[in-house]
């Protein structure tokens, strides 16, 4: 399936590149570097995009959970997305998260992202309000009809209680409403059943939705998802080690499952950094996002490791633990002193 973008009323700052067929590969959810005042650090974000592209990634997902989208004002969202699109400079497609509670609010974000030149949009089901699967399907259909960009559904039950059922996903895939799915459900069985329903590992391109993309957000089981027929991965840890995930993906594509498993195991050990912050002292999101940003700070990619308020910062000892994980994974830190924030 090819996507052709027609003229639309929003004035675009950049012309997107049409997405032909399913996306594939490593598409990290880009962290949003912040300065100590909570403003988007555009210089650091630009360096991060260059770091990711140099690592060989196949696309970028701006304004996702790892990008702290829920904490960003509309102005900060626009600044972050515009910076990512400008830094990517057409080298890889940019998917923009347009995440909000209900359809009218999501539609505002979608129109703004399209105007900035996003190549595709990523939306969850409505949340805070309770919805029926028919209402969820209507939500996605309305977004796709209103804004002429490929639309990806984002299934993340820990944040959006309304699960995207395989029936709804398949229906929206088959009728062309959805270009793809980012599955962060953690339900490997449900993902496998969806893949089988769409043709299985070898029959996806002749199945009922041949242009549909399935991306796993479960960064610890990427090798298994690719073996089952997923098209790629959206790994938060890919901010830190994009080249590692690209090596994993390329090994899987080559059918070298032993090499893919070895890379996955190294990345699983590196992923242990997400628990650097003690559970008794801070939330798991604060710990994970703080760890990713501390790692990027230690690697010299970003200037500050600050996370959005009211998330708590990592302690100096927790940052040292992140550094130890980097060293064990073969990633070289630069000499840094002082507070990550």
C-alpha cells in the first residue's frame, strides 16, 4: 500500500516524504531533552537526532511516552517536534505522537503536527473517559479522515486502560484507517495472535492488510517479535544504543537468530538501568526516563539529564549505576562532572 499526501488546508513548514508500504526497522521514541527550567533544549535534541540517525535507525517517533509528551505544553510539543523534523532533514521519516484524552483534543494536535511536516501520526484510544470498541474505532476513523497523514495506533494499557482489541485493529487495518500499530501492551500472546490473523510470519504481504505495519514496543523481546513476523521495534533504550538495536534487527532479517539473541541479551542487561532509581523513593517512569537521560548525558549527547516536573531526579549514586551499565555494555562515557540536571 502506498500513501499519497494530497493538499490540505494546514500550512506546512516542511513537506513530508510519502511512506510507501509498511515501515520497518528500528524507530526509537525520541527523548525530549529539557533544560533546568523545563524548556526544550533544542541544541541537545538536535544532537540526539544526529546520534540516532548515525546509529542507523529507520525512523523517529517524536512525542511519545519516552518523549514525556504527557508533561509538555502545546508550545513545548511544537518546539520538540519542529526540532526533530528539522534535524532529521528528510533522512528518515518522523512519526509524531498526537496523544491526548479525547478526539477533539487529539485532532488539534494532529493538525498541528501535520502543519509542521510530520510524516505520520501516532494516537492512542481516548482515555480518562470510558469508551466502547465501536467508539474507539470511530475515534481513529475521524482522525484519519480529518488529517491527511498515515495514522498509527498506540496500544499502551498501563496509560490507556481501553485496550485495542485484535478485532478492532484488524478491522481498521483492513479498511485502511490505520497504517500500523505500536504495541506496548506487553501481551506477547495477543501480538502473536494478531500477526497470525494478518497472515503470519510468511504471509503478511499477501494477507488481508498487506501494507499494515506492526511495531513492538517490548524492547526486551524484540528478537521473538521479529521471528513472529513483526516489522520492527520502538525501543526507549534505542535512544542510548541505537546501533545495538539496528544490529539486532539486521541479524534477524538475515535469519541469524543466534546473533540476534546475543545482541538482545546484551541489550537486556543494559536495560537494567531503568531500575537505577530506588522503587521506594521514586516512580518507575521517573527512574526509567531519568536513566535514559542520564545515559545520554554520560555519553555526551545531551547537556542536561533533567526530567519533567514532578518526576524526581536520579541521585548521584543512581547515575553512577547507569554509568556502570554503559561500561558493561561496551558503551564509552565521556568525562562528565556535576549534576545531570
